């Protein structure tokens, strides 16, 4: 508490001293007709080199002006510049909003390039990829519909489990170690089972920031990676919508004003989206050759948001969603999950101050169930409340951010381990955390230092997590970057380590009944703990192309896992048995390390993206050292997109992915298993037992390599002046590669992933 109070006192004292002899302006740069925020707009003080670049919400601030009169100009590519006069007052930050008109003369193309370079220089983007909705159209649109999960799969360090299963692994971490955020709310399962679609609608998506390692102090509660997705607001001027139909799914989105946008006045809008997949039924019509019983997928996604904006830029956003997923493999397994949530976000822009305050209140509920032929159900649920408030302020170009967060959730979990022992937990937990970070922006370097304090009330553990990341411009083209940090989490996931492919991922809070020792050392913390180190460089080859390389190490110092060797219930009568055979959970540690290299080329008509990742992942459970089932040594992604004509009516793209084989546990043999269910007097000589499986060494086998080519062609046309349409012809798995999905141990048969799947889709927007 002393450290936190001291940090806050330092912030306010330093900022007040720094701004006492200066004044400045802040505000938003928006489209005068629609009210859309203009990301990367430039605001410059005429006659000086003082200026600022608007962020993704169109917000800018200049706070290093001495008192007096100034002229400020706002510029944005494709818009007329606007100049405003302002009188700067000492110690005051004045509100100055710009509303720009679109122009038919495309001026300032170089200006937008310069502002992008300036933003790139000031942002610390080590281990980070920033994604916009436009980028998602650069890769083949499977089923004619672009999706975030398809783009995430081509990023450095990202491994996915294949066409089916819907799980992503980011630089050595398991899915539960990745925090997926939608408008401030944690999404516990963002990817549908077919693995081709996420719960996020591209038509609503504004941006997504992926932090694969070394992320800053504002994010916590996970030890591997962060994916922060933000949706845009609805159209503030007119009713608009989008419709899409393909053999995979149907989609509809609507948006419009509740109170129309007028410059300088308050406004409000709504946006709504629904997606429905019917592949389990359409496959019997379009893909009969693919054995439709192997495509039993369906899902339904609903999302809606209402936004209220004040005249000065403050806002409140109310949103809610329901996501559902169902899978039914005949004579094998039934699997489904349901996710519901609602929340509110607010943003305050106090007049006369250089600070900005953001906050959120969210509630969510997630349930997952799976039933297999053994009739031993696996089920899990998690629900909870999340509250947070953050504040941004500035010291000249330097940025200061601090805040707190409260996360309270309950979990209910049931699963059987490999020895058919039931492991269950029903628990409630609360997490309290605060953070502080300071970003220094100098001529050639940017350095972000921060600290996060996480208090886990249910476990009685506190984690102090210092983090540092920065970059240095060695030349105008070459930038060096690095990051280190400490991380913790309470939430864990559990699944069957014996499965070749895992569909079920349950959630439970960190248990307090862990073993008392691990690797001959006393266990003093109940948390999962990790440390990151990242080092890399970016090199701008020319205006159109760039290359980058990063190496990383993630030391997972403590991990909680299901005890796959449990044989006895943890009761007094079994107190003489070894702790390892009684506990529900065990402690492990592990290491993930490797590197990746990426190349990007982009001009008006051509886009090329190439990534190669080389990764090692291992775990140690106190006795055995093994590779988890997502340990993929080599991963390659190649993407090519090309506009076939100058007007952009026709375009084509392709993506090829290669991955070396995943580890898995081989089947050593089968036997008749007799468990004396009818009591000790049962005659095993005349009774029939069950089929038992003898497993080989844990994860000592390797599946075959995975590779797949996807392609699509897009044609844009206008049905009327107000209705734009496009048709997409796509082919998934062009050369029909038989990639393995699942191995049926009982019948000793292989089940492959998706065969070649051509599709044609129709899309229309107004």
C-alpha cells in the first residue's frame, strides 16, 4: 500500500510541477458528417515543430505550450485541413475539437505516412501486433467471411490446433494463459470448435492488439499473452447494415443513430450483429463427399452495443452478448458451451485538465459440457464481476497511466483423470490489483517502466510484478527493442492429457490444497508464476517493405495442473499413501523459448506476409520432463493478396501454413479391465470386463506434419448507388491434404481434419 500511495503522490507532484508553467490543448479529430474518429490524424502548431498524433479514438493532446496565442492545424489523408486559433492559459489544458470535411482531391498522402512513422516511433511494440478490420481481408476468407481467428493464426509465435478444436497457443502458453478481452470484458472461449471462426464479428471490430510476450503493467491476471479486441460504435448519421450468406454461415448486422451527430453537440447510436452457422446441416447438401457426420458443427453469436457521446468527448457505452457452440460427433462425443455477458464502459474528459479517465463494469457467465462414450461427463462453469478504472495523464510527451481493478468470480468444475478418479472443485475468489506505468518518449528511444500489484484474496498471496520494455532507433531504418517482466495468475484450465486432440477446456480457480513441496523445495505460493524476456529488431527496407525478428524466453516458474496420477481419495484412511497419489492437483514448472522472423510488403495492389517461428516448450512435474501437446517446433505462414485491376473490383489471395507434428501419447496395447463394480465377491473369471488401454510414454510420440493451402477470389460491384455487394469464391484445403484431427484409440482408426471445401458467398452492405 505504501508503494502504491508513493507512486500516485509522485505522479501528481511531477505532473503538476511540469505543467505549472505550460498550458495546452486536447480534444478529438472527427469526420464532420459521420462523427467517426480519425485515427492517426495530425495536429500541428503552425510555425513550430510541436504537434501530436491522434490515437485510435481520434484523441490528441499537446501540453507543452507557453501562454499566448497560437494557430493549430489538423490534417488527415483524404480530408481538408482545418486551422483554429487558440489562446493558451498557464496551467490549463483547453478543449479543442476538430471536425474535418472529406475532399475529392487526395492530398496529404505523405502526411498520413509521416504520422504513422511518428506513432510507430512513440509506441513500444515489442511482442505486439496491432490488427485493424481492413487487414483481415488480406487473407483468404474461409466460407467467404473474414474472421479474427483466421488472422491470428498467421502471427509470429502463434500455433493453432488445426481446422477443428478451436484452440490457439501463443509463444508456449496454453489457452488459459492467454487473456482475451472484448471491450474490457474477459472472454473465456473466443473461438468456435470448428477452428475457422471466432465470436468476434469483423463488421463490428475496430481493432485488436495482440501482446504475445513482455506486455506492460496495465494488463494482468495471465502469464503468457493478451488479445485486446475493441468494437466500434454504430453509425451516428444514418441507418446502415451488412448481410452475408455462405454454406458455412449466415450473418446480419445493423447500426444507426438514436440521436444524430451534429458537430459540437451530444449524440447516440446503436450497433447489433448476429451470426449463425449451420454447417452440420448444409454439409449434407454441399459436402456429402466429406462425410457430414464429421462436420457436426453449429454456433450462434449475438452482440449489441449502445453508445452515448457528450459534446466534449466523454462517453458511456452499454453492451451485451450471447455466444453458443454445439458439436455432436455420432457414436463419439457431444460437446457444447454457452457464454453470456453484459457491461458498461465510460470515458471522462475533464475540462481544463490534461487527464482522461476510463472505466468499466462487466458481468459474464460461461458454461461448457462434454459427454463421451464412457458416460463420465466433463463440465465446468465460471461467472463473475469485473470492475476497473484507469487514468491517463501526460508530462510533455511522456505518458503516465495508472488504475485499479477488482475481479470476483466463481467456478464449478468436474472431470475424470486418466485413472478414472473424479476431480471436482466449487470455489469463489476475488482478485484486487493496481498498476502504474510511465512512458518516456525521447528523440531516439522510448522506454516504458511499470509495476503491477496483484492480490489474490482466496489464496492469501500477493504478487509484485515489475515490467520494463523499450525501443531504440539505431538509425532511421533500424530499431532495437526489448522487454522483461514478471507475471502471475490464479485461474487455471484442465483437460485430459491423454486426448490426442482436446475439445474440452474447463476453468477453475487456483486451489489451495497443492502439495507442500515441489522438486524438494517448500511451496510458498499458490499462484501460477512466469517471467518473460524478449529481444528483437525492426528494419524498414524501403517505403513498401519491412523485416523484423524477435527472440523470447518464458520461464513458467510455477504451474498448477490436474494430477493425472491420482489413485486415492484424499481422506484420512489413505493418509499413508504418497501425496502424489492423493492430491487432485500437482505443481509443475516449464520453459518456452524460441524466435521468429517476419517479412511484410505492401503497396496499393500487392500485400505479402511471411512468418517463420521456431519454438521449444517443455514441462517438469517433479519427476518427469515432457513436451505438452502444443509443442510445435516449426511453423510457417505465407500470405499473398493482389488487386487484379486498378479499380479494385477484382482481388485474389492465398495462404499456406506448415506446422511440424504435435506431441501425443501413443497406445501401447489393449486389455480387459475388471474393476469389481459388483463388489469383491464378483467372479472375474466368468464376468466380462471393460476395455482398458495401455499407454506408452507420456507425449513421446509425434503426429504427422500439418500443412494446408487456402485461396479466395473476390468481386466487388454496386447493386444501387447505396448498396455495395461482393461475391467471394473460396477454397479451403486446396490440394486436399489429409491432416490428422483425432485418433480413435478403441477402434484404432484415424480421423482427419477438413477435406477440400469450396464455397461461394454473397455479401451486401448499405
